[in-house]
C-alpha cells in the first residue's frame, strides 16, 4: 500500500510542472488574444478616421469647386482676383477685389453654396497704393 501511495505522490509531483506550464501557456495565449483584439480595434479606428478624413476632404474639394464656379460665372465677381480654400466646410476667400460691395457679394455667393458651414472674408480692397 505504501508503494501505491508513493507512486501516487510521485505522479502528482511530476504532473505539477506540466499543470503549471499548461496554465502559463493558457495565460500567454489569453494575453496574446487580448493584444490581438486591441490591435484590431486600433486598426478599425484608424480605418474609420481615414474614411471620415477622406470624406471631409472630398466634400471640401467639391465646395471649393462650386464656389469658384459661382464666382467665375457671376458678372460682379468674374474679373476679380479671389482665391477659395475650404477646410471642414469653412470657406476662406482671399485676394484683392475692387470694392467692399464686390467682397460682400463674393461672400454671399459662397454662403449660398451647399454644405458651406461658414465663410471667412480675408479679401482686401485694391487701392492705388497696393
């Protein structure tokens, strides 16, 4: 009977490192899985950010084109030197114009363009000095 007890104790002692290795491997696999999941979430967020950035840039480019076309087609602004830039739906108008009324008219045209959130008037009135 003592031989059987000795064998049982010896088997338990020999099995303990194997159990510890199995638990350690299981923990490592769990940590690797968690790291992979975290990386996948980060990649997913990056893809969403790229998508939204590209969508915003596309909308801004469209707005800029429409504002430029409106300024070029309008009798009051067609011969003026007005530059258009759009960032996140905010249109900035720059350049030299012949009068304040032309600048106001250009701002009005830009404001009437679809998807424009606001218009910043950075135009200057051309004088003999400048």
